């Protein structure tokens, strides 16, 4: 099978020659935009031999800082596809897909509602330390904050749709907000979930499939029960339930992941350790509707040969 056939068949639960793999990372700053980003993605794909190519997204929503009070969320303005940040990302998608379309399923990243809202208040740094500003402002002025969420969600829906039209075959939707330390279940159900379901509805006809990535640790996976992903991924090594424990929340979905992203054998072990970890994971998870991957993005500095070793291990497993 070629890479496309393998991935699409795995997602459907059909017979495959080996379990496919999908890994990704943030490239160095000088390789995050323009032609350098295009080259970095293609080099990564060819050197690691991963079966899925996910285009990273460093073109974040505008920074409306300083946002220090709940009232400051009135500064948020709608984005549209003509904005430079969107056009820059679409250009990367077009160039990558022009070169590699047909070789692999090509997904692209959309940072979800909570992440994009956090970016809007002052960039993407120090989320763990400062994310509480979102829940604090929601409770201080629900009307203003809720309207900001709606504006951001509408822009993300346009962004995601335009990404598909530019050539991506699916969206990797990175959902924050499941952390039990940030929003309550009721806050998520009332303010976050309806907006995210609207975004996902906009891209439900993706040519290949969409991936729901549930980010961070200590998440309440029940909050995502009705998101109906085709493929789902979350960090099983970060104080979250394992896939077997919670896949009933996502009936029919394929699983992506299984390996730790910033520690453990993929980052620190020998090639034999990596192979054995993949074998052990597939013994546990099986090979049906399974895509080998990591909890989240891998370290920028990881040696590509490590990733390729994990990819190739699935082929060795299939021959055992």
C-alpha cells in the first residue's frame, strides 16, 4: 500500500499492510514562514517517512493586548481570509500540497477556540501560568467575553474552511479547554462547546478526515463527547485516561497517538527501545483503526532518525 491508501484504510477500519504513523513538531523560528516553512515540512516528511503530513500553523490570531480586564475583550475584531496571517498560512498549504499531493494525506493545524482566545490576549507564551485569565474574565463579564468567543470562533471557521480550499485534506483541530482546572463543566458546555461544534460543522466535509486533538493534562474527556471526531488524539501520558478507558466517548473513531512526546523512549531511548515500545503499544492497542503517533508535538530538536525508527517499527511488527 502507499501512504495515502494505508492511512485512509486505517481510518475506515479496513485491512492494512501495517499501522500508519503520524508525527510532527514545531520547526525553528527561521523555518516557520514562507518558502523556508515549505521546505522544512517537505524535508521532515521525506526524512521521517511518516504516513501523514501535518502542516504546522505559526500564523496565530492577532494579539489584542493589553487585555487586562474583562471589558478589554471588546477589542477583539473578526478576522477574514484576506488577513495577512491567513494568507501566509494558505500560501504554505498551497505550496506544500502542490509538491506532495498524492503522496500522503495532508492535514493542517487550526488552533482551537480556547487556544486562539488565549493568543488574542497577548501571544502564545506561558499558557499554563496565565490561562486562568480566560475563566476569570468569563465570570467577571460573561456577556462581553462570550461575544469575544463568538467573534473568534467565526473567524476560525473561515480560517479552517479556507485551509481546506487551499488544498489541505483535513483539519487537525487542537482543542484546549478540557482542563478541569480552567473552566467548569457548565462553562464549557455553555460557552465553549457550541462555538467549537460550529467550527467543526464548517469542515465536516473535509476530503480525507479531521483529527480532534484534546490538548493538555487533567482533561475531562466527557466534555468532547458530541464532537464526533473521525480520528481522536489526547495525551495518555499526562495524567489523562488511556485510550481503552474512554474510546466509548468517540464511537467509530480511529485513534492517533500512544507514545510520549517530550520524554520516554522516542525522545531518550535507543532504536531498540523505540521498536520495543511500538511493539508493546500495538500489542496493547491492536492494529485496527490505529495510527501510531505521540501525545502532542515532538521536541523541535529531536533527531529525525528516531521518528523514522518508530515509523519503520510498524512494518516490522506487521511481519512478526
